[in-house]
């Protein structure tokens, strides 16, 4: 999964307290070297996830994210999409709810 250009999405959704976060943490630690672009942990219950993705991109990738493209203003979701489309290395996005 990590070596190809294919996107894989996995979700673990069970009742609270059975170790979902621990499972995700162990996976991230075990496969950290496979994601040269980094691992971005976000809390899905928080607002402004798109803004947090943009901030992660600016801080860790070190590039500015445009506020407009082709003369049109980008909303936060479009800016976040712009970031992920331009990440050349392998990355992992982890959302915890």
C-alpha cells in the first residue's frame, strides 16, 4: 500500500475503550519509515480540519498555500485539497474521533 500511487483508506469504528487509538498508534509507529512525508494526526471532533491540514503542510513541507488560484479565492477545503495533491512524498493522515 505505501509503495504505490494508490490511495488506501481504512477505518476502525467500534465502541469506545477497546483500543482503536492504540491500534492506530502502533501502526503509525511500526510504519513510520514508510511515510517519508510524515504522519499527520488530527482530531476529527475538532472544527477547522482543513485549516489544520494547511497548517501542517506549511509547517512541515515548508511551502505557502495559495489563497487564490486562477483568480478565484480558495476555501479552506480547496486549500487542503491543493496541499495533498502537491505532496510528492508518501504521507499518512490519521483522524481520531
